[in-house]
C-alpha cells in the first residue's frame, strides 16, 4: 500500500501562513474587530461539529445552536457557582456529548427532513427550558457578568489573551477532527452517508456510528458554547434558538458540507458578510439573504466546490458537444441508409 | 482558501484604519445602537427617526457649542449580544454619547460596555432593573415601568372601580418586569389578580390567550406586551368579543399598535408617559410626519428627547467629556423654557431615572385622546 503523507507541502505552507496571520491579527485590530474574529473562531468550532454530523455522516441536524446553548449555560451556571472554567468546560463537553447520544436515537428511525423536524423540536424544547427554568438559567434575563477564565494564574480577562485561548482551542479541536476523519471512523461516517445499507453489509455498525456522529458533533457545539459565554460575558436564550441552528447549517452548506475547511469559510461568510453589508443600512440583511439564495442555486456544493463545479460544467459541455456530434453522425448515417 | 481569510483580515485592517481617520474631526459624534431588524424594529426605528429629526434640527441651527453632530447607526437585530458588540464598536469610534438600544434586555447588557468607557448612554428601555445596576452613565428617556404602574393601578382602582383584574404579559424581561410591578401594585390596592397569562415573544396566534382572559372573568384586563404582539392580542380580543375594559401602560396604546390593530384598538385606555397626541408634542408630531410619512409614537419622542437632552447637558457642562455630561444630568431638572427641544420639563435622579408629567389616554376612532394629565411623581 502506498504511504500517504499527512499533508501536502503546499497545504502545510498555507496552513502555517494562515496561523501566523491569525497570531498577528490582534495587533492590527480594534476591540470590535478582535471580538468579531474571536466570535468567528467560536462559530468555526461549532460548525466543525455540525459538519461532522451533516457533511460527513449525512444526518440532517437542526438543533446545533441548542447544543451550543447547553454548553454555554453549563459553563455560566457552574462558573457562577464558583467552579473553575477548566472543570466547567469539560463538563459542558460531556453533557453535550450525552445529549447528542440521546438525540441520536430518533436518527436511527427517521431520516432526511423528518430527522430535521425531530431535531428542530428538540431545539425548541431547549430554548423553552432556558427561558422558563428561571431558578437555574435566569430565564429571559439571562446570566450576566460571566468572567473569563485564568490559565495557571494568568488572567485571560483581556480581549487579546482570550482570543489566543480560543485560537489554541480551535486549532487543537481542528486537529483532533482531522485525525478522526482520517481514521477508519471517518471512512465509516462517509460510508454511512453515501449508502447506509451497503455500509451495514460491509460490517459498519450503523447504530453506533449514527449515535457517535451526533454525540461528537454536539460535543463540539458544547465547546463552542463554553467559549461563547465568557466571550460575550452574558447569555440569554435568543442566540441558541432555531434561527441560529439554521445559520449553523447555512455555514456548513455555504462553505462546502463534507469538506474539512467548509465550516471555516462558511462561518466567516455568515458572520462577516452581514458586517460588510451594514453600509446598506435597512437593506443589509435582505441583501445577505438573497446572496445566500443565489449561492445555493449556482453552487449547491458550497464555495469550496467551485473548482469541481467548474470542471463539471466543462465536462458537461464537452459531453453535450460529443452527444450532439453523435446524434448528428447517427442522423447522417440514417440519411445515408435511407 | 486560507488566503481568503488573509484577504478578509486585510480588509478588516483597512476598515479599521479608515475608521481611525474618520474619528479625528471637530464634530460631536454619537452612535445610535438601535433595533433596526428583528422583533424590536417598530420601536427601534421610531427611536432612530426621532433622534435623527432632532439632530438635523440641531445641526441646522448651528450645532452644539458650534460643533455639528455626526450620527452613526448600528443595528442590534434586537439581540442583546449583538447590541453589546455594537456598543463596543461605537466605543472604538470614540463617540461622545450612545443612544439606545430601546429594548430593556439589550440595554441591560450593553450598558456595561458604555459604563467601562465612561460614555453617557441614553435608552428607551423601561424595565426597572435597567437603572438598578449602579451605572452612573445610564439615562432613561421615558419612565421606569415601576413608576408608571402605580398610576395605572390607581386608575383601575378609582376610575374603573375594578375588584379583579386579569393580567396578560409577554414572557421577556420587559413583560415580566411589568407583570411583577403591576401585580404588586394591584395587591397593595386589594384588587384580586384573577388570571396571570404569559405569551411568547413573537407569538402570532393569541386565540388561547384570549380564551383564558375571557375565562378569568375579571372586571378588567391589563395587557403588557411589545408592540406587534399587543396588536395581535387586541385583534383577537375584538374577534372573540371581549367587552371588559382593556387597560395598558404605554405600549398597548402606542401609535404602531393602533396602526396594526386598526379598529380593534378602539376603547383601549391606560397610562402613557409620552403621547404624540398631547398638546406639548403637537409640533414635534407634525414635523415627524412630514419627514418620515408616518405617525410618531412614544419611542419617536424618546429619540427626539434624547438628542435635545444631550445638547442641554453638554451646554450645561460646557464640555463633551462623558464624565462631565453625566454629572450635569444627575439630580438635575431641565426646563422647556430654557431647552425647547426636550418638550416637557424633566428631572433626573441619581440613578438616571426620569420624572415628568404623564397622561391618561383612551383610543377613540383610531386616535389616542388625552383624558387627563398627571403631575410629576415627586416634588422637585
């Protein structure tokens, strides 16, 4: 068997360059820019998880913001009770993982948009819980003044230091996901997406992998939530509602679902495009919506499929011409025999 | 694709650099951090328009101490987290004052940022806890809901002689705060709360809520919902033939609600801190309607007031420093005869709460009519 290197040289060089840029970015940005950049990284983590569930394992999940909420509330509530962030955030991951397992069960019975509806209902349930269980979640008032953590005595309260924490966590969990996708698990997820019946006949345990894809995806949302709460210093039910679940799905799909860097690009577009369009005043969200629709019409595979889409259209044109030539040839031949 | 991120970052830097360049000028810069999309659009855009009208007038008349006001608008999408981020953005741009957000949930969160930066922050929020955070830079442009509720409760006890009241509210910080305040005031006047009905923010179908209101069989209804939800409730009340007095505080009689609910709003009555139909606001209303082709409501007046209040405070402080402006407003009264733009005499206390005259109104033929004028709560 041919030995494959982990990354191509070109890939590695670009990745290093991007990381370097990310390290120097805070020096160039003001408070708001840095906040956006940090929020983008948080969204990237969440979208990476959803990409595993939707893009790689092919399960339509519409409760990702809900999972993120569970992570955020877990951290906020525990930190308010005086528990360290470094204990609270693994707890958030574990709780989300367990919830993901539970939500995975309907996925064993229903598929496609039916699964979408089931998960949508679950998201609604979570928001109702956040809003109504005031004794625990603060209800609509939310939880205020969530502190940022310390790291071995070093305060991460400043925007820049917290940014680097989020950046480090994003890189760590990005690498973990890449390794997972390269393992037999990753191939099992893809098999599950492409043809579950065949996957099962070749010995892939569908039940286990379906549940795992949900649980791991949810755990990533949990991490994102755990970072979101101290980033904003405040949480309330709204950011964890259905509209943001749809936004996460959009990030994955627009970036390129089932592609490793899809969520990175998708989150950037979903977050930054509306920012750039703000100069349009009252119209900016409408323009953003239409842009998204247009992208879906012409690039259903996401932005990262641009190259393939172009190749496909070229191939189609070539095939079309070939077909025309064949038909013409057949007609000529027919004419000749007649 | 990583290069894409590089490019995005590059663009961000360019934008940041451009902002630095703009902020160096001899103007007074303010930011309007308001709800221009999402559930608060009705309230936020009225507030924004009101402030815009005032700013244009002030600039046309030569500005504040010879400096023109430059206003930037930022949409919070009616979400507290975005409101907070936008406030940070405004502070990056070195503004003198921040107007908004109007929604209590948003200002509750965003004011921590303006406080840190020592920037005076005017709000249209009415929830009690907005001014209970010990922030010296927060200033209301309308009543604290806990100041309006005693007046409403008095009205129901003495004018309507209600023995029992059913309370319907929207389940957010605004609605819950109002619900808690009115229940307390009703209890103090020995009025029974016959029903306690919560509705969701953005709720469309009010039929079950109205059914429960009817089943409560109380002498009167007190409804406390945001604008769009109020209109839906009124329509459904009319549809199901509810015939008891419908009482509200400020929002239920708002211009936007009357516009949306149509004839279903007729007969609604209650207390308002501000009403475009009061004689003091006639001129303002005419100017607003001419400029924006729509009727102003209390939020429009709040925005207009905020801009003129800032002018009065800067002129009193003789400085555009945030600390000096805030100090000039604390525990101070401002008179219309010195500052015509503020429309009614006002007094601020040490927390940023406001006191001024207010009104009892009733909606007749699609218009608010002032039935009585109530004096300031405290003697100043």
